[in-house]
C-alpha cells in the first residue's frame, strides 16, 4: 500500500507539470489559430497597445484610409468588448469579415440580424449548453442566433454597429485587419502604414501570432515554475516518508546484510534502485493521467484546450526522478550508518 501510494503521488506530481504545460500551450495555440483564421496579413492597433490585448480603441474612419493604401486588397475593423479575463464579444461587419476570412461556417442557426442576436462558436456553445434561440446574459441580454465552427477570430460575435451602440463606442474599433494583394508585400505595406499612421501599432500577423508563446507571457512562465516547485516538493516529501518508513520496517534485514558484509554503498544502492523504480513507475502513471485530465478539461472547460506535450516528458520524468532521489538520500544514509548489532536486536 505504501508503494502504491508513493507511485500515485509521484504520478500526480508529473500530471501537475504536464497538465499545466499542456494547458498553457493549448490555450495560446488556440488563440494563435483563431487569429490566423481572420485571413489578415497585417493588424493595426491603437497607440499604447501592448501584448495581445484589445482594450484600447481608435476611430473607425482609419479603416477607409487604410483601404486606399497600395497593395491593400481589403481592410475591416473589429470592436472587442472585454467581458472578463477570459471572455469577450467581437463586433464585426459580417460581409467584410466573411470576404476576408473565407466566411463563418454555420453549424446551426443563422447569422445575427436583430440587435440582441449573438453568434457563438461550437466550443462556447458546448461550454454553456447553448442552442439557436437560447438566451444568455453576457454583459447584455442576448439570444443565440447561430453556432459556427471554431477557429475564426473569436468565440462570440455580434454586429459591430450594435456593439458600438450598446457600449457607447460610436465609430470606434479596437483593431483593423488588413489583407494584401500579395503577402510578399507585407513589409513594404507595414512601412507605408507606419509613415501614414506614425503613432499606431502596425504588426504583421506572423509577428502577432509569435506573441502567443509561454515565453512571451511572463505570468504563465512564473506560474509554471511555482507549480513545478510544488510538484517537486510533493514528490520529495512522499518519497522521503516512504523510504524512511521502509528503512524502519527493514531494520533487521539491513542488520543481516551488514552482518554478512554488505557495505554502506550496497545498502544505499538497494534503496536507490527501489526509489528509481518508484519514480519511473509514477512518471509513467502521471503521463497516462494527463490523457484523463485532457478529457476532463474537454468536458468541463472546453474553451481551455489542453495539448499532450510530449516534448515535456523528459523534463517531467527528470524532475520526478531528481526529487525522488533527493528524498531518498536521508533514509538511505540512515540505513547505511546503522550498526549491525543494534539492527539485529531491533524489534
């Protein structure tokens, strides 16, 4: 039972690390995929914009100016209303957005028509148990008019004019998406736009998508380190307790081995081999459990996809192995220092 619990605890340690890494990568990759789904080559954002947030706005009239630029095939503005840390509504001109992105693919229902119509993607609909006609309170009393395939910019869409009116953002947009006649002209058009709009943030879609990595989001990296530290502590304490208990239970056996001439190194080697087997078995169990956590996330939090991060396997196994070995050092040294006569007399 002690061995089983130790293996499970090490498995939980590995699962914590792999699940966090998988969630971080899955969420960021999903955001990058949805950004590419716009079909745009360039983004224009208001001055002082940073990262990949859309909290600031600019005048919608800039869209018309951008459309007159050389090599610009199409431009459309979007107004993003942030609801909370993870949710927002994107206001779009549906005809313009469809022309640029290739079109929203409706799985159920129809496009928005009335002022309270909201179009949601399949992930958002599954998470909130929505169907066409379902009411939803989302910073406003909406009615779901349609459900679309995921992967195009946002999880929720409304008419841009309705959203601007509703949140007093008349003739304002959060971002302008620009599609070129040839992507090879991207750098030249960016240079022209920066000259024409000197204070605005002009960035290629490729550069914007590159921001969606754990290295570009400091709090994710810091949080990963914290969780990894907690996981290592769990593994260390469990293995230390398990091996210490094992040494106490096997005191007489250790005494017999030492009486037969076993060296301290031989005694430590026995415990270390057992520790390594515990760590490797627990790591294998932890890797298997990440498939379970991915299934649970898909059911209970579909908007936060979890990837299976195979490149993290060596790191997670190494962390589990290192923490386990360190946890077994004190019990191993204690066993090696035991006096053979006292050990044989131990009851």
